[in-house]
């Protein structure tokens, strides 16, 4: 009797998590407004400083350009830095917070994963997810996250975000 009750509760929790996550993610991608790139203009003392600043920012992966012969640099800003989709990382963390015990379990596993490094850490996380029981809602919320965070860079960013924000 107790086992059936636990299975039912876990199934309901997973259905709620999946039922809320899937339509929200789909609605966000289908009806997202067109994003306009936000820019910031930095004014410096001379043209040489503007060119140096522009080259330095471009080297760091930030889109920057000088405008004509003026001593200002225009910097484009957005939420992604060097290919890491931060919206997916934050969405994953918010989804973990909705399932009781998911953040604490994830933080414990993420701390061990960080010690192992990027490649082994991501593999360790996937192994630990696979070791969870099939009725555990934490397993199903992570399976949902693995669907939209399908590469190692995104998973590694999620691991680091959990470690730093828990």
C-alpha cells in the first residue's frame, strides 16, 4: 500500500512538473517577441583609446565597434556570452526549485561534479540521474532539463549555476 501511494505521489509530482514545464517552454519559443539588441556607447578621450578598447572587447568575445572617426565605442549586449544560453540555465534552476528536494540533491551532486571537471562532471551528473528510482520526481525534472539542455556546455553551465546559487 505504501509503495503504491509513493508511486502515485511521484507520478503526480512529475506530471505537474512536466505539464507546467512543457507548455511554458513551448509558449516562450513560439510567441517570443522579436528581440532588439541593446547597445551601450562608451566615450573615451582619444581615437586610439577607442580602437584599443574595441579590439580588447572583441578579443574577449563582446561585439564592439568604433563609429567613424569619433572617440566612442558601441557595445552590443545580450544574455549569451560565448555561446552559453543563460535563459536555459535560469529556466532549469527555476524548474528545479518547483520540485521539493531537487535543488538540495542537485547542489550535492553538482559540487561533486565541479570537483571532477567539465567532461567527467557532466557524465557524473548523468550517471547520478540514472541511478535515481523511476518514481523519484527529481529524476523526472532532470530528464526534462536534459531535453532542452542537450549539450555539455549548457549542462556544465547549469551545474556551475547551481553550485554558485545554492
